[in-house]
C-alpha cells in the first residue's frame, strides 16, 4: 500500500471575481523512501496541492472534492483535531522562503523546541537535547550557542538548514519541500540539496520536492509530475520525463534550460502567459501557448494516454503520432488502441 495516495483532488479559491480552480483533478501516489518531484511554472498548482494535503489553505481556499489518504487514513474532512496529529508529526513542510519561515521575535532554540514539545511526548530537557541534535545533523556549528540566537543572526543558507532541522525534528514519514532553494545562491543550493539527499537516505523518509528547477529534479527525484493550470499533464520516472518527454509543455520546459554547450545561442522560452484560472478553456489548457496546437486541442481536452507502464501524458500529439505510426486506429470519429 502506498504511503500517500491522492485521488482526483480539486481545490478552489472563492473570490469576489469568482471561483479560481487552482487544483483540478490531481491524482498520484507516493511510496515509502521515494522522492517525487512536482514541477511547473508559477501558478501551475504545485504549492496549492501541497497545502491541500496539509490542509493549510488560506481562508478563501477549500478542498471541493477528492481524497487524500495517509497510510490508508482519509485526511479530507477528517477535522482539525486529526490534522494537528498529522502536521509536523507525520508530514512536515519546508516553505519557500527561509527568511520569512522563522519568527524574528523568538530564538532558534525556542522555535525548534516548540515543534518538538507540541508533537512528541518529550519534556523540556529532552526537547532541548533533540533540538541541539537536529542542529548538528544539518551541520550548524556550535549548536548550543546557536540555540540562543535569533534568525537575523544567521545567513540565508543557515536559516534554510534550521528550517529543515525543524521539519525533521519529529521524524516525519513525509517531507514536503516547497522550492527549498529558491532564495539561495547556487553554491548554497548545492549544499542544501546534498544535505536533503543525505538525510533522506539516513532517515528513510519519502520526499515531495516542489520546484520549477528541472536541474533539482534530475538530481533528487525518482518520479516526476509535470503540472500546468492546476492539472497533471505528464507523469513518469525521471528518466522518462527527461529522455522521452511526451507533452508539449514538458518539451518546452526542457528546451528553455541553458546547457554547457548552448553558449552564444538563444534560449527558447515558452511564449505567452499562463491561462486565467477563472476562465478555463474548453480544450487543452496549454493550447493557446503551444506551437504544435491543432484544432482538436482548442475544443477538446486530451485524454490520458499511457506511453508505457512508467509514463503517461495528456497530449493530442501522442494520439496523432500513434495514428501516423499505426499503433492507434480511428473508428467512427473515436480514437482507440489497436
């Protein structure tokens, strides 16, 4: 049985302008000890998917339908009392910005101990010892001294390490890392990713890595989900996504990555802007920005097509290719596998 199972999750924000369908039918599962990457540009629904799992949405946000099961236990509509036992204890999250994730008015020690006291049966002395142990684990020097310092006394990289220590203090089964390296320079990014890789192997936890950086995905992830406009457009193993992309959006993301041998050549950005989630198109959400879009893409939402047992995508181009190479036949206006 999967550790985490998300089925047909729909999350909306209800605003004065109307209903914003931020997550629209997302389904995936996560095995113990695996790393799942969720990629896509800003506004694709990555973070809202994570916040829906944790049920820490803004006041205007609501899970409209769907299921989120942790070890077989349903979390949707389970109530705040149940979620308090899950957050921090079974599922922890590292938020995007380490600069704002820590309270500037409390010491690092106070904030680490608060999480431990809240989610474990440890007393104050045991919580302090655990907090010092966690600071050592994430390579913070002089941890006993650091316990009495405030966030402003640390660099950005050190603050991110402290946030990771806080997230791991209660030994969660799942760690959600929401763009954990966005605010850091390249050298510190590499150190943080190496640290997370090391801790994941040592502690055996599962990780959901949310990012727009495909380099991070290549380094960290076993399986990858590509999201666009609140939906999953492609899913597969990291190798399948990188070496056999089957959705035009995924191909666009890969084309826009600078490489060592691309010096002097222009990058190929994805043209246009993300769609308005208040007015979702009838067909493929990516069609207005897709250079390969056909008439069917504008008026009909593509069905899920299985590429192989480890890979699927929602793109009409796969149907077109299948018809051309003879792996799909068309009868009475409907597509079907041979």
